[in-house]
C-alpha cells in the first residue's frame, strides 16, 4: 500500500508527515510562504521525499491519500482579503447583520476592553451596507410558505449586486432551514444568470434557529468562497501534475476530512482546522495506547492551542466567535492564544511590566535570531539565549541561529526592567508559559475538570521545551511528547490518519417525553439523506459508520448541549435515553447538580455523523526495560540558565534519535531532535516509553522559581 501524507500550514512553518505501512513517520518541514502558501505546501513534501530517498513525483505517485490543513481561510479573515459579498435577505430583514443580537460590542472582546467602553466598537461587517438587497418572500416557523418568492425581484437584486462588484452572494431567508425551497430556487436563478459567482445558502451552511448568527455564518462562507476555491484547485492541479492520482482532502474544523468540492461549498469549515488535526491525532494515538482522557497542547511559531479529549472524544462546540461575529460552526473545541516561538516580548510604557504576545514575528521576518531582518525579541530568541536551543542544530541544522542577534534584541528590555539578559530571557519564558498555563486552566478547572486526571500531550515545535513550565502550578506532574520528533508535526500526522467525516443536521422541536415514533422517523430520514456521503468520498459503504446525536436544552435556556442518541427504531425507553444522555453530558460539562429537570427538556435538533474510516498505521509498542542510555546518545554539554537554580549550569545534551524505549534521562538535561527540543527541568526525569514517546515526570513538590526569586 502507498503512503499517507498530511500537510499542515502553520504561521511559521509548513509541516509534512509521511506515514508508511509500518506506522513510521517521516518529517518534512519548510518555511511557510504567506504570499504563496502552495509553495510552502509542496516544499515540505519535497523535503520529506528527499529524506525517504525519493523525488516528490515518485513519492506522490505512490501516495494513497494526500490531506491538508490550511490557514488560507483564517488568513483571509484576519487580513480582510476575502471576496466582496452581496447579501440577499427576506424583505425587512437585511439589517439583521448590523443589529446583531445586542452583544456586538462585547462578543469576543478581552476583559480589559470591556472595562473601558470607549475602546470597544461594533465589529466591521463582512458585507458592505450598499451590497445588501431585500427580496419579497416569507416562510413561517413550521416551514409553510406564507408569501411566495418574487423571482423577478430576486433576479434584479442579484444583477444589481453583481454589477456593484459582488464576487459572491449570500442568500439568507427567514426559516429557510425548515423549508429550503426559496433558497434553492434563488441559487438556480443566480447561477443561471451569473455562473461565475459563488453562492452560499443559509439552510446548507447553518441550518439552525438564530437569524443573526445564521446570516453571519452564511456571509462569511461566501466571503471565503472564491479565495478557497482558487486555492484548493491550485493544490489539486499541482498535485496531479506531480503524479498524485486521488482526491486531495482538506480538514474541516469538525474533525474530519472532506473532498475539495465539499470544501468549496462550505469553506468556512476550514477555519481553525489545522489545530483540530492535532487533537484528532492525539485522540487516535490515545485510544491505541490506552489514554482516553487527554489535554492536548500545541505550541507552534504563532499560537498555543489547547483542547480536551474526554473518554476518547474531543469536546465540541456549536458556536464560535470570529472577529466579534457569533457564528454557527460545529467544531472541535480548540482554544487558542497568541503565544508561540515567534511571540514578541515588550514592556508596557505605562506600567513598566513585561508582556509577551499576542504580536508575532511570524515566518517573515521571524525571530531576531533567524537573521532575516527581525529585530524584536521573541520567545525563540529567549530560548536560544538561555541555552535551551543549539544555534547550530536548529531544525536539524537546516537553519543556523544568531545568538548575538537574540541577545541584542533582548538587551533593551532587560535594561528597562533592571535585569540581566539571562534573567530577562527567563522572564520572557515564564510570562509566556504562565499565559499558556492560564489557558489550560480555563479549559479544565473552569469547566469542572481536574487536570490531574488527564494525560497532557505536548506537541508542536515548541511544546517540548516549554511544557515543564506551563504544567507547573496545575498539579500536572507528567507530560508526553508523542513519538518524539513526530510531535513537531503532530497536526500533519493527524491529517494523514484522520477519518472522512460528514455531518447532516435538521431542526426538530419536541418536549420531553419525546415521541419515539416521530424521533425514529426523523432519524431514519436523515440517515437516508446521509447515505450519499460514502460514495462521494470513495469509502466502501460497508465500512461507513453512522452516529446519531440530539441537541437539547433545559426550558428557558438559550444554548443547547449535544448528546448521543441510540441507533435503530426507538421505543419509549430509547426516547427516554436521549433525555438521560443529555443530562449526563450536561452534568459532565457544567458540574453535578447544575441541571434543572423541573424546567423540562427541549429537543431542538437531531443530527447524523457519517464516518468514513481510513487505513490506520499500527501503534507498535516495544519491549520496555528501564535502562541508562548508551553513552553515544549524549552529544555534549552546554551551559543552560535554569530559573529554578537562578544560574547557568553545565547541562548534558542528548541526541533524542538515539534514545531507545526504556532509556531514562535525569534532569536537568536537554534532549534534541531534528525538529523539536525536549527540556528536562531540574528535579524531573525523561523516559522513552514502549511506543517511542518521551514521557517527562517532575518530582513531587518540584516547582519553578522566577528570576526575582518568587515561587512559581
């Protein structure tokens, strides 16, 4: 069988993971090329192919699956470089996007801005006011047509918008998710008159109650349509030219892969899909090694991403906030922080305090030590100054770091704070790691989850170097760097091994006790609709797995919780199981006793996930016997500044590729791999487990002292 290849474009590097039949992972890394992301995409593939002794053409010609996690859509949103969108709405309702839901100034705004109202503002819309048109039509809450679609009005409105410069159209009619007839007819008329214009329909993009978030989601989908269409077609074309013979698959934020055509219909589902791929990889690996409860932490060049896997399932959410707009997006719950290797350190002129991020040096120019013109101090510069990174072996020697440039960048901040350069570098690291620790705390403790009951996985290029600090204070004494160097491209591993996934959902309003006949009929109809998925993705129908779920809430609540539903025909016990599952999930998420059954339970929607499983490499364990590493695995010693010791200390440096299962390394130590570094802090030990992962355990009572001497 051929290779499984995953490519993940990050803010600083583009990662390629090539998985062979035996489960081995080959790592390919190349700088991200923001202006032409496809260049970095194929450069990473070329690097991986060379490590396998192949050309990119030879490798892709022998590849069964090429999957991609892209930041193209996210970058278009952040830089406001998407398409000009025109909006077609039900007469009298076009201004819903501006009225929002009375929370626009507060949605997604940091606390410090909320406490200073003059600094807050409504978000900039993704559709200009002059590019909205209203159309006569009306469907009621039951899906009955009250006023027919005025087709002449619609055709004229679409023509006006296109003439005014609209490159994509969003169609959002009232209650269209209960009856899609008018929106489908609108798409037919627009496509016939303007075949090159992307059309997004609200009933297909966000079939849920909530006029404003449904409209905002549809508009943003249209905003991304043209740019994602052009990008995915370029990737498909260039891959085909290099001999790849199958569909290029793209990760959705719901945790599954989809073909390019599906991505072009709903490009909004690619937002934040890169971090999701790492969560999926962790879930698969966790199941294989018997770790169903995991905290995932991904530190890259630009962001730090955290998610939680509970009982083998990633936590999911149904809404998200992007650029202060509330959107309906069914996605794996990944929370991100502007904190990574490229995060810039700075001093607040008013308070004189040290801050790190969210600003980033990104890939261009990058940290000062990269020697590409960057002058501002970053976390990577601090790691280099502290001695954690080897300037000559960074990225396996592919990039030489300039220590003098890193010190020069940090020195002005050190002088402003009255610290030595070493103390300032340690302070930069401590500040960024404290922010990361706070994010983990918000994803666990603030949700009623005890982080001590979870295994923490640290992946991405920088996590192994920082996990010993950002787990400090959370009661987490152990973290895992999965499969050693594969951890640096873990999201790409997830792309290579993730299942195909499609989700079908429809509104259904019922009060508990739910009628089993109505519920069974609705699920059966939805499953028949979902049957087209396997044929489109190339997965055999016998391998496809359907998974039911229901959205429920307590009476008078606004937000819903997703709960599993039984398969097959439902009797009264089966219908009651849906309500019981909702209460179980609710209690797990919000705490025992938080529910209020007396208010009644309301079912608002049902859904079916269509899983198309793909071939998975085996997680091969080795015989394990704790032993001292071979002497040859220690490649030297260098001075490292340890905040715990408040001094530079000669520290052993180990070649991680030469450490075998069962090997134990005592701290302080630095374990180097071609694309990541694992730091073993004083009073900690590292052991290579049976699967080749690096497991770092801190001694009981160990803690970190910051540069001023305060206990961390």
